[in-house]
C-alpha cells in the first residue's frame, strides 16, 4: 500500500513512547513515515516530533528489544499520540543460554559469522566511500550541571542566580553552555579533500573563565567530532574505543544474536556485544543490521560499563540512526552522544553533556567544479548570525523549552555585577592571570627557588586587547634573595592582524630584552626551574650563567598551520655558580663573557593541527599527524660585538601514534649539525632534567651540562598503555592504574676541532670538582635511558622509575632514579 498521496500537504506527528509493561519512557525509538526514508527518534524522556511535506497514512515505530508497531495517522494534519511498545520475547533468552550453557567461542558462532560479513561489507556501506559526497549538518552541544546541593542555593553567593536553576528527574540542574551550528560538507575521495563551510552559529556560555571557542572545540572532541561506526576506532571521551565492527573486533568483543525485527519490507537482526575484558576501552551495546545482502548498520547503541578505566566518568550513551537512501544504502542521519561526569562514581554533583548531530540532504557522486576543491578545508561565512525565526525553521527537531530559556537567561546573567565578579575570580584561579581590564597580572611564577638565587620572587603580566588590539606589552621583574640581583624581561608585540600573540594565528613583530639566569642543558629553556614544583632538584645543581639578551622577531602563522619565525638576537652571557669559562691554554686564562650575534630562522608545519585556545593561552590537541620543525642559526662575527661565526641546523619530527587498545605512543626524532669551531657553551648541550618532576622531552638521569656535541641524532619513545595490562591483574585492577614505558637515546659526537683536549683556542670543559659533576664530549656510545611508570595513582599521581643504561662511570651519575608527575585527567 502506498502511504503518500499526491497532494503536497504537511503531515506532523508528535508524542511519547512508553514501555507497555512498566509505563516508563523509551529512548532511541525509531519513528518513520512508513515506506519512506523520513524519520526521527525519541529523546531520553521518550518524546518525539516528526514533520514532512506529504499526506502520510502510517508511521512505523521500532526499537531494539521491542516488537515493531505500525500505526495509522491522519494525513495532512497534526497528530498527537501516546504509543506503548511491547517487549520482544526473545531479547535476553539467547544471551542467557549461550552465556551460561557453554564457554563462549568465536568458532561456530553465528553471531561472529554475521559480524565478519558486516566487516567485509564496510567499505561499500560507508557514505564516505562515494567518489563525491555532499550533505548538510546541524549540530547542537550542551553542558549541564546537575544534582546541585539544595542548601547551596540559599547562600548569598548563589541565591541571585536561582532563576537559572531547573529541576530534572527530581534533581536541581543548571545549563551552563549551549551551542548550535549548521554546516555544508563537500567530500572528494581521490585526491582526498574535505571542505566544511560554517553557515550559521548560535552559542551562549556562562562559564566565562573558559573561552567559548576553546570550550566548543574541547567539548566537540570530548563528545566525538565524528562518530563513524565503520571506522576501526572511534575517538570519544579522549580515548580511542575499538568499534564493534572493527576488522579485529571478534578478538575483543563477545557477540550474540538477540532479536529479529521487521520495519516495513526490511528484515533486520539485532546483535548484542560486550567486552571480553570489562576494564578495556571497549563499548557494550546493540546493532541493527540488514539481511538484504548488504549487511548495513541501520541503528547502533553504544554504552560503557562501570569498570572501564576512565576517571570521573559515570555513564556514556551513544545512539546512531541510519536511513535508507534512494540508492538503497543506509547513511547516518543522527548521532547522539551523552555522557556525565562526577567526582563520586554514582551520586552527588556532576556535569552532563550531550552532542546531537543531524545529517541530511545527501548528494552522491555529483562533483563540484574542480576549482571549488582548491578552497580551504574549513571555511566560515562572513555573517553567521541568524534570527530566532530562522533557527526555528533550520532545526531538525524542537529545542526543549529550558534550552530556549537559557539563551534569554544568559543575557540577563551577563548584566549582573555579582556574576562578573564571580567569573573574574574563577578565571584568575584557573588561568593564573588576574585580569585588570587593560592588563593581566601573571600569578604563575610568583615564587621559586634555586641554589644560586635562593628564594626568587617575581611579578609580571601583559596587556590585553582592551588596551590596544595592535600593540601588546609583556614582561616581569624578579629578585633573588641569595644573589641579591634583579632580573627583568620586556617584550613589545606589534600585531598585524590585531590578534594577541598567544592566540592563533600569529602575525606580529616582536622586540624583546631579558636579563636573567639560566642553566646550560635545562631542556632549551631559560627558566624551567622557576616553577615551584621544578624548584626541587636532585643531585648537584650549580652550573648557571647570567645572560643579557636582545631580540627582534617576525612571526607569521598560516591557516594550514605552517609558520615561520625570522629574527636576530644578541646575547651577552657570564658564567656564575660553579660554572666558569677559561681558555684551554697553559695559563687557563679566564673569559669574562661570551657575546654572540645570531640571525635565526624557524620553520614549523603541523598539518591538520587543532588548538585548544583559552582566554589566556593555547594548547596543541594531539592527533595522528606529525609536527615538523627546522631551526637554522647563523652566528655573525663582528656584528654588535659578536665574536663567533657559525652555522647550525636543528630539526625534529614529533608524532603521536594511536594504537587503539594499546593506548598511544609519543615518538620524537631529532637531529643537529653545527658547523664551525666553537667553545663548548655554544655547542649543543644535551637537555637534562634534575628536577624531581618528570620531563618527557629531556633526559631525566642526565646532569645539566653533562654532555656537549656538535652533531647528534636522537630518538624518544613513550608508550602509554592506559591500563591495558594492569586492568587484567585481579588484585589491583580495581585501582585503575595505568602503565607507561619510555626509552630515550642520543647518539652523536664532537669533532676534534671542537674538543678542548685535542684543539687549541677553545674553553676548558668544567671539571668534576667541588661538588660539580663535570662536562664531557658525547662519544661513540649513545646516551640511553629507559623507564617504567605507573600513573593514575589516586587519579592524580604518576611515578616513573628510570634506569640509566650508559656512561655510568661519569662522576655523580645515578644508575636509577625516580621522577613524579601530577596529572589530573580523564
């Protein structure tokens, strides 16, 4: 029977779906105009709304674990209904029988055979397998605080904001963030190119101490930028979950056939799956799959169990809806990800988020003009604002009333003086910058300690765009109680694109001067020992120098995340502490200072890089793409009293390798070649770390200034297993510890012309005397160290045991060491 009449009328149906036995609302129910591809699904409370042009006579209601129902409706009108679904009688019987009557096996299991057929047909079922693909995307993401303690609302701090509070399921809650966006997507498979055009957006944020753009990016990554069941891994909740239809999923999941369903003319089979090990980063849930020979997924529900090794996570629920297209294939039409977090596992205050994405208007194998695909991958229309009436038409569903009110309430909230004060305090505590309007005071490095300076006190900050959007000032003043010296730093930025220097993209000219102490080999940083935690050092730590530096730089970052920094610097350094500069002649003539003038060029390329930008800083979000850097330094003899002419090249490649159930590996390849004859302070000083805090980019059992070289290659490898092995140890798996392995090697050397023992006109290496550990040429044997770590101890502490493998006879060398890391993360 044909369900659509020839007259163009609009048919609407709305209502609620309940369990016929319990009367409870049923979520994830598919509601479709019969024999069409137009449908929707119920929300968490069982509500739905479906509307389309046409005179439809029937709707089909289907859900996993329930009997499919077809219901007659009045065509061309508005229908309001309440639907009760009866449970399927076969839902759990097969799982129970198979699970208890005999051990689970892949061999001879019809559910596994079906999964293998689904896997074999993945490429043909993915929408992205088309040579050309176009579609529209609407996404909505919201964040809500729930289970707010009632007594808190009666305090003078929160009482003014009671109008923001709502009651959901008997719990006090408050929306804190809401964003809506509409995109157009254009994909080309060969050569691969994806273009995303942002057409409109609407967002409100009451946690103003977190930048709205940065929060949106973080939440989209947390709740899954793209949930693609056909990919081997699904990135969500900052983890790589193995898809239940990944190529090797039968090795990690148990599968069961639990039901068969008919929707119109289509026969579907329900597959249930659970992890073989509940602590692994795996889903549990259901699939609905066609039996028409395509073995396409038409619906998917993904959840996680309570034993999974993710901190603060309470629940995750992912629903994927697919609809049949005119070409007979099923394309994703809705992705809905919900997750909530809390300090306590099952009760108390928490934060819940939801990201719902709707896909529509698919166009397959219809290419655009070739010139179109030469455009930027991410494009934004000039005007993104749309009136509320337009949003009502563009939304594929109805926005809940409390979210509509949220937009209005935020406008009211932002006018309240008390809210502005609370936001300022929160921003200061989380960022370390106290915002005074045109100026921000830096509170991060107020105090530190070192053996040279004693107690170090510092004050500094920077101007904001409120002062000037083109010119920015930054600096600090510090004082050491032991060396009784003032240190200072002053920077001036001229921004050509009116963007702060700490935001992307940079395009500025910078002038700077600095007078401060530094340590040779302190991981290429002039002050990494100044943070309070890094003030605690192990072993002898007495090599320092004072440096007066003047610099001019021009920095330019491009949209594709290629950047360059070209500049000039002059440095005048004087040894202090146990460090001294003496010529390697018979008299060991003291050298008062070293003056260098250097022209420098830095290149960086980070393809597909994502940045989490806060109001005060930006952080690189790890992805699978490598980051390439190249640094070229040219020393200029005779320019501004510079005394050395040299050329050095330094390059690195950094890559995070995601390894699904085995976590991830961070790999760094680096190398350097320095040309010319130079004294040791201007050679390559291997980055060491004597702080008790673990440094992933330094050699953690090497002393400062222990090794110098004029050429080297390095390899750093750190593997984070995310608890894959410890989750399977009976007595400790409930602790949810996470294991780490690391290995670092540095291989290089020192040419005879740069070795003070073999060539004249150089500086003596510092000797191992008076508590100093001494300096040595990196020889034919590479420096190597390896480590084993356990993290997530009490959800905040990581401990690494380090083993030094070579150069064990150097004075002060430690064969073993322990380092700590404080890290609060999911």
